[in-house]
C-alpha cells in the first residue's frame, strides 16, 4: 500500500497511525505534490492532530532518543525519508530500542547519517549566516539542503534576543521570524531582499574590506578554505558577492565591488573610510 499525505510532520505520523489501524504494510509514503500515479494501491491520509500525538508519544515513551531521531529525520533531505522513518518506527515498536545502539543497523544507519548531516549543516550556518540591517530589522537568506530553521531557531533567538530578525530559507521557501521574544516559522513562497541603504552598504563594504585585508597571500590554501567554508554556502555570504550587492538604494551609481574569490590578496593598508573598496585579485 502507498500512502499520500500533506507533507507535514503530523501528516507523516498519521500515516504511521493508519498503517497500524488498518493493518497495512507500506511500500512508500509520498507528499501529495510529489505523488505520481502507479499500478499499486494508494490512499490519501488525512492529518489528525490527536492521532499524530498518540504516535509520537508512544515512540518517545519507548525511546526518547528515537523520538528525537524521528523529529530531526523529518527535517533532513534524505531521499525517501518517510519510508525510512516509517521502518524505524515499525522496528522500534516490534523489537524495542536495543537496535538503536548499533549504528550499522540497516534500518537505523540511513536515518542517523541524515541527522548527522542536518546537524553538521546547522552548525556551519551558525557561522555562515550574514545579516543585513533593513530599517531596524535584521534580515538574512540561506540556501541549505536540509530544513535547518527549526534547528537554528533556539541559537539565533538566544543570540539576538533583544533584536527583531528574520532568516529566509530559499531552498524550502520558508522563513524564521523573531520579535519581542516570540519566534515562528512560516511558508514564504516569494521573497526578495530589499536593497541596502547608505549605512548598510558601507557596513557590507567594510566587512568585505576586512575579509580581503586579513588574508595572507603566502598562506593561500584553496583546499583548506573549501573544506572549512564549502562553496555552496558562498551564494549568501557577503564576502563573495558581486558589486550590485554593495550598491546603496539611495545612490544611482554602482559602488565599486570586490572581485571574484579566485585568489586571496595580500594584506593592504586601509584607505579612508568611504564607498570605495581597495583593489583585489580575489
């Protein structure tokens, strides 16, 4: 039997509930927008909060660790994650939590690997997120593989507890909003960051200038940089943007921008603070 659900975590848990209630063995679970009709029997599962809570409480009761794996595993970009998580729950309820100590277990391994990837990406983004000041609100964009916003929420809310900010996830079309001690994650299909004003443009230029200036040409090691700062994160990092990113909204002229990051320049003496950036080979 193939189940189709609405794509939410509660909807997935209801798939688990219905499989037990109807004594059906699942071969696949698809979100409704991803489902392609097949010759196999399929059924749409309605989301019921009470059913979802019953399943999650049971899993957490058997093993709190499994409950955490289930919740985080749903946030990962693991292919066919729903059926992997479903099999994890089935094995947990059938055999108990003993297999969770065996990381090479064929049911546990894909889930725990995906969760490690999620945690690793969230850890990197704690340092790679770049905020811009937009009329009293801090704004940022990211392009993660996993749905990291629920994992990042507590970190950034604690770090900027007295500010108002948002982080937009371009990949999954959702945003984390924080204001006055409250945080929510909401879908946001279309979003375009506002251009910077004069002050924000100057801060961006200053950050890029700092990045270029502290580099040591003789110690340039592109492999080391790629290992510690993977290239797929560069698209949302200030230090790797083109000149349009440094153009203030109030100025019709483009601000001379830093070059592409092919090489790291040798340290240079800072010029007087202003709109221009020192010449760079990077």
